[in-house]
C-alpha cells in the first residue's frame, strides 16, 4: 500500500511547496485544449493542497518532443484551461532548470499555483536522470504524484525525484486508480469477469495471459476475436486479423478452456461504413469480401448474462468499430450490461482510451464504478506489473 495525500491531513502544509506531477497530456486542436478531462481529473488534488495553504507547482509532459524544446508541444497553451478549471491565475514557468524558477515557486502566494514547461523538453526526464530529478526537486518541498497515465514510465519526475523529496505520496486520482485496478485485482469479488476487445491481440497478449490465471471468465469481442476465429480455421474474409498471432491464440484457447467465450454471432459488412450492406451471421459463416464489424445481438445477450452474474468486471477494448454506428451496438450493449451490473452492486472498471471514449459516448461513464484515465498504465497493472511511478512513492 502506498501513502496517499489524505494521510497528510493534519500536517502543517501551509506555505510548503507541493511538487505535483500531473498528466496534462491532453488532446489539442488548433492550439487549444480539445478535451479538458485530464485537467479536471487533477483538480481535487490541487484544490485540496490550495485549501491547506500549500504553494502548488504542477509538472507534466505533453506529447513526444523527445528531449527537445519544440514549441508545438509547449504546455503554455493549457494555462487558460487550467485557470478556468481552478478559478485562479496560474503562474507560467517556462524553464524549470533555472534559479529564477526556484524563486518564482518560493514567491507564489499561499494557495497559489504554477505550471512548469513540458518536462520532456529536457532529455533527463525520459532518461530518469538523477541530476535532472534533483533540479526539479528544487521546485518543491514535498512530492505528490497524480499522473496515473504516466506511472508506467520510470522518468525523472515520476520516479527518480522521490529520492530528493519527502514525503512522496499518491494524489487523489492516482489513489483512486490504484484502489480500483490494483486492489480489486488483488482480491476481487467473484465471479470475476473480464471483457476484452479492440483492434489487436498484440499489445494485449500479456494482459490475456495474466488475466487467464485470475478471472473466472474472459469474454472476447472486437477484431481481437477474429484472430481466434482464424486460429480455429474459420474463413475471416477481410476482417482485421493478425495471422502471426494465430498460434498464440490457439495456445490461449487451449489454456483457457471454458473460461474463454468468443462471440456466438457477428455483424459482417462489405465495408465498415454506415450505408454498407451488412448482416448478422455465425462466426464460421463469414464470406470472402465481407468483414466483421461488431458482435451480434445474441452475443450481447450472452455476454450480458455473464456480466449480470459477475461481482467484478474489468473491460478493455470495444466490441466493434464503435466509431461508426451502427457498429457501436455491441459496444453500447456491453456498456449497458456493465451499468446494470454496477447498479446491482458489482464493481465495474473500464480501461483503455477508446473503451473510455465509447462508454462516455453512450453517456454511461457515471454508471460504472471506475473509468481509468491511463491506457498503458492500466494495462500494465492488469498484467500484474509494478508501475515505477507507484513503486517510487512512500509505503504506508
Ligand atoms: P482501447 O483504446 O480501449 O484499449 P483499442 O485501442 O485496443 O482499445 O481498440 C480500439 C479500436 O478497435 C477502435 O478504433 C475500434 O474501431 C477497433 N475495432 C474494434 N472492433 C473492430 C473490428 N471488428 N474490426 C476493426 N476494428 C475494430
Ligand atoms: Mg486505443
């Protein structure tokens, strides 16, 4: 168990500078923040510190500038969105590696907020360089990590910095992610069901592998299921498959036995667009020139019945090409099944960027227990890996 911000309650934080690593790696469009969800997700931690009189120094990465100061990746563009989310002015620190930057953090008013330039402008960040971490540590008196989305990376402001700042605790967002993902997996209420889908098996193989040993059932949809069909010798037409992963799929089917459930019916189409000719069929009846775009309604019902019995559900990966209705039916149907299970008392967790977007589009984000903000980090937790950004924090 890791120490959290809540454990600092009652400690004299007034006037101390909190170095807070956040994940402000937000999508941009036309030089503005296109979606401020990640900014809003960090607000509880920031406001908690402000209310206790701390000076809050925020640091994040944005995109992949690869150790160079590239203007298109400057975090300065998010200052207005951050000021709106917090309701206070934010002091911009263009170069955190200067004596001036340290002075600016010390001169912030109590409860004041500063934002530091994209830490990935400096090669020391991604190298987890001790000296760079030590320099960043000069900007704070203690450390809070709320950047769950970056916790699977051992970088200077997520890992090495905790050598130089104490205490080093998890912010509220980080703590919530760990509570759901790590703790729910450690001792899940059963039946424990995992729903996996999305475009590819590769990238999620280790997750399937790790989950097979823990869950009671794995429901597989999306294009991922097509590689399993290929492995069984079915005609898959023009479906998205990974032929080089077919052997692996066979092994997983052998290992998983009855635990693995594949769709009983699929929606196939000539093209994956709304107006294309389409029909529902058995998975072994896909014809050349057709492709799988979604799970069928019989599968939605079957998967839904398994989900209804579950006490813990972890979902990663859409069931179909949910971006193109009506190929979103299966994904929406599964999202609704999760919402019903949640209402009945199950713990339901959604991980993965596209899955989170699909649940949000269905208007059901508030009706599941937890929607993870970190795609890669949540997958690594599901694999049972220790995240460097978590390991670096103080133990309880
Ligand atoms: P997540 O971001 O939730 O981890 P992925 O990135 O693995 O999910 O997969 C999401 C993508 O998978 C979506 O863009 C979706 O269109 C695609 N997808 C799902 N099913 C299919 C399918 N049958 N054929 C092609 N693409 C699919
Ligand atoms: Mg994705």
